[in-house]
């Protein structure tokens, strides 16, 4: 075995000098390492790179951000691929540089090699001055080439190790961030879903309220038209009856009938509700006549008190507006909604009500009358004005000056007092209107006509009441629509918040606009699983790269020591023309070191060609595969299992040959020898 290997034969011949092992302390660590353990790190590292490729093939890995100081890339996939590329480059560079080291060391130490030529040149005086300097320069160049090659390999594997460490740290940090974001996202997502469900329920409730308000409005409108259609023929018939009754009494009655009939024909009874205005004008004319005894000397004296209630106007439109305001406030949450959402429409309504109530209250006959019904109306109007002003002042203060909302008991008091004022006003104003009608019928002096007019006026009042109800229902419907629209807007905001949840809480996944609605939680779970796989692969990868890096660092230190120490001693002995025996000893030390280095380089080249390069080719295949974790892992697992067995065989064989060449007991006496 030794005879077929010149370098091993050289090692066996040059190891012993004076019956002792030469001082090769620099080679001690590298010679007696477990080479199978060191070189097995290569396929194991390639297996870890395969795991990185598997993790990188998951589409979601392209969305997970990863800040790595030693990498220009910003996402998990690109960083894993970059790490694999660094490893591929390091192994390929090691293959290339180890070939160069193998050739250079062989050229230096083999029989008839560079050192042997220098020794022969030293023994020849003529060649010692001509050829030896050139050979020494060539020796320095070869040594420098070996040193540079091992330095390149050392840097490559150190850079790879640094990158893998940085990625490992970044993945640990990213996993922690993902876990925190996952916990926060769980809480926020549950809150968002709960809010959304609550708003959905509220929206459905408001939609039902809107439908009910629509139905009430339709019903009130139908009642209004029904009352109108019922009142129209009754008014005409009553006016005819009135005419017939007054014809039998006086010429004045005939003239009055003709005037009324003419006004009926002129104005007609249209849906703009001219009927109430027509009858009110008639009542006002009668009231003016009653108020002037000179113009109507035939009137009975008992209507002098009637002048007290006939000399002021009860505006139906003001009463309608006041009823609408009370209807809004009477609803559940109506007062709070009016105060909080004080918009121009509400402001105009309150200002109109105030203006109408104050005009009513400012009438001199109303203020001076001692009639109990009139006094009650006056007090109801005064109370309504006071409460409405308080509500207006509170609403404007909240809107313009950010004043606090009134206490619930205050709002409840306003609501109750306003309703009471409307009720008092309505009941006593109704009594006054009834007395006015009775006074008008009595003054007409026609019983048959009076009965018809009374029926007609009742139906007219029904039209007015139904109109007010219709207006209130219309306002209620409008408010229901506003609340429903507000609820829809709140629901939309809740859905948008759920969609934007990732932007607020997660900084690891990009781009946000690609995220499916309400699927951030699922993405975080998958990101966590990807990072977990990466951490397992990177932790093992770091361990294997450390072994390889330490091997190339030791090799570089040995080669550097050869150049700076042993070769320097040899060149110094030659240039100083030291005794031949000293020169030969220095050359022997140098040759044995380069011979061992050659054997190490040869061993790595054999392993690289037979196992590492095929592993790199397999990695290239895995990188092109789609995400099929089982298939990728099976291929890589089969490769690693075979590679480890083959490397064990190659490393053990080389190690045994070296120890035999050095005549060292392979059972464990090596440490004692050195």
C-alpha cells in the first residue's frame, strides 16, 4: 500500500530521525481529528440546505419579512435561497482551491519535486548560484498559492457561517414577532368580529324599525286621503244645506249662501287642503262681526264672553310643527339623538317651533283674556317655549362649545314636560275651537244648516289630524332612515377595520393589499410554521458549517505556518549556505508537512467529487421542484444516508494510511507520541 503511494512512502521514511518521531506539533490537531465526523458535515449541511429550499418553496415564505444584516434581501424565501447559494459557492470554491492545493503541494514534496531539486542544486556549486535562487522563488510562489487558496476557502465558509447565524437570529426574532402578532391579532380579530356581529344585529333591528315606520307612514297617508275624500262631499252638502236654511230666514242669509257657494266654486276642494282655510276664513269673518256690536246689533248678549275666545288665532301649522317635535322627542332615544346629532334639519325645526309658539303667545287678546281655557292655552304655550329654548341651548352648547351632555334625569324632565305642554295645549285649544264652532252655528240661526256644517267641520278636523299624524310618521320614517344609514356606515367601518387589521398589528407580511379579508390569523399560523421549520434547519446548518469552517481555518493556519515558519527556515538555511545536514533536516520537515497537506487535500477532493458535487446537483433539482415537502425530503434523505457511509469509508481509510505511514499505533498512542 505504501509503495504505491509516493507521499505516504516519503512520510514513512522521513518521520523517524535518530529513532524518534520528528517534531510535527503543528499537524497534531489536524492529523488526529475524527475525519469522518468533520467531512460528514458536508452532506449534512447540504441536507440542511435542502430543508431551506423546502421552506423557501412555500409561497407564503415570500411574504414574511426578515431583516438580515449580512444579506441584501428582505424576505424569508430570498434569504434562504441566498444562504443556499453561499453554501453552493463555498463548496464549489473549496473543490477548485483544494485541487490547486493538491497540485501545488504535490509539486513541492513529491520525489523529484521542487524541494528535492533545490537540495540537488545546493549540492552542485554551479547550480547553487544560478538555479537554486529561481527554484526558491518558485517555492515561495507555490507556497503563496497554497496559502491564498486556503484563505479563500476559509473566508467563504466563514461568510457562509456568518450569514447562517444572522438568518437564524433573524428567524428567531421574526418567530417571536409573529407569535406576539398572532396573540394580538387573535384578540383584535375577536373584538372586530364581535363588533361586526353586534352591528349586524343592530342594523337588522333598525331595518325592521324603518320598515315599521314606512308602514305607519303609508297607513297615515291612506287615512289622510280617506278623511279628505270623506270631507269633500260633506262640505259641499253642508254648504248647500246652509244656503237652504238661511234663504228661509233673511236676505242676508241668501247673500251669504251665494257668497259661500261662489267661494267654493272659485277655490275648489283640492288636495292642498283648501277646506280648512276656507272654513277658518268664514269663522274669522263671523268672529269679526261678533266682536263689533255696532255691525251686528241683532246678536245675543250672551256671546260677549265669546269675543274673548274669538279675537286671537290658533295656528294649526304651529301646532303641527310642535306635534312633530314632541313626536321626535317621545321616541326611545329621541331626546339623546336630537342633542347628540344636532344637524341643520333639527335646528330649523326647533327654530320654527319656537318662532311659531312665540308669535302665538305674543297675541294681545290671548295675553289679556281671563277665560280659563285661554289661560290654560297661554300657560301651555309659555311652558313649551321655555322647555324648547332649554333644549336648543343645550344642543347648541354641545355642538359649538363641546359642553357635556345633560344628565338623563334632566332630559327625561324635558321630554315629560314637553309632552304635557302639548297635551294641555291640544285639549284646551280643542275646547276653544269647539266653542267657536258652537258660537258660529248659533249666530247663523239655521239649525239644519248648522248640523251639516258641524259634520263637515268635524271631518275637516279629521283631515287636519290625519295630516299631522302623517307628518309625524314621515319625520319618524326619516329618523329611522338616518339611524339605519348610520348603522350601515358603522358596519362598513367595522368590516374595513377587520380588513386592515394586518396593517395595524402585523409588520411581517407584505403586501397588505394582497391579504384575503379576515385571513390574517391563518397567514400568521402558516408563517409561524414556516419559521419553525427554518429554525430547525438553520440551527443544524450552523452546527455543520462550524465544523467545516473550523477545518478550513485549521488547514489555512497549517499552510500559513508552513509558509511563514518552516519554509522561511528552509530558505534561510539555503541562502545562508548552512551545513548540508541542516539544510536537509529543514527540507525534511517542510516536505513532511506538505506531504500531509497533500494527503488532506486529496482526501477532501475525493469526498467532494464523489459526494459533495452530486449533493449540489441534487440541491439544484430540489430548488426547481414545486412545494412537495415529502418528495424533496425523501430524495435528500436517501442522498445523505449514502453519502455518510461513503465518507466514513474514505475518511477512515485515509486516516489509517496516514497513521500507518507515521508508524503511530492507531489504537490510541498518538497523543503520547506528539
